[in-house]
């Protein structure tokens, strides 16, 4: 599509730079509104938009995604923004909403161990837990993540997302550490 990635990245940067006065939810809403205008004209793409507090490090966030379908903009305008573009959701992916929701829900408890860093953990989820995805994102709840979707025709966007609770591998009990876990369809 013509807007991806250059026009999309410019839009993300403009909102991050020019609207530092807004909270994450308002930035996410503004991005969703602007992308709705583009996606409505450009075709069948469906998007996940994630806006969260500025941070770095694999203890705060970790992703596994197809490079040409994902834009990352970290530590800019007091926030991080990740946008995932599903190219297949509106051409049949919605038919698998039940499957992806069940697979993501299995990660809610007892799957993500409490550890210092989570690099490569989304790749493990993609390989062993949630199938037919091209995006798995984990954002620490402490980062105040807001998830919005565009052009998906479902309340949950082009895939499914939950709050997942980490467990202690020694005791097998849940911990206070939680992640917003987002899985985007192909």
C-alpha cells in the first residue's frame, strides 16, 4: 500500500513530536483517527496501534514481528509507539477470531515466567502458543499501554490481546508482574 511505511512513519513521528501534551490514550485515539482516514482510502489493511510510556529494555517490552508489517518508534515525544499492519485480517483472518482468541487466552496465566528480561520470549509464544500470527508484542503494564485498532471490524482488532500475568518458576504461583500481550494476525 502506498502509505506504508513512509507516510505511516511520518504520521507517527508528527503526533509523537507535536502532541507531547497528550496522555497515551489520547495519542492512541489521534493516531487511530488519522490512520482510519488513510486505511479507508487505501484498502484492506487492518492495524494495531500501541502507545505506551517511554522506556527501553527487554524488561519493559519485547516484540517478534514481520519487519515490513511493523513500525517501531521508541523514546520519542515522551512515549513509544508500535503499529502493526495485518494484510490478511480483512480477507479471511476474521474467520479465525475464535481460534486466535483461545490461543492468546491460554497465555493469561502460567505461561510467561517472571524473569529479568523478555527478549526472544514473543518468538517462543509465536512458535509454540499462538499460531498464524506475524506479530507478538509484550508491554509491561507499568508502561500504561493503550491498544487501539483500525479497520478491523471487530472490537479486539486484527487478532487478540489480553493482560497476561507472570508466574514464579520456583513456586509456580502468579506474581504481580503483568504484560499487555498483543497477537496480530498475518
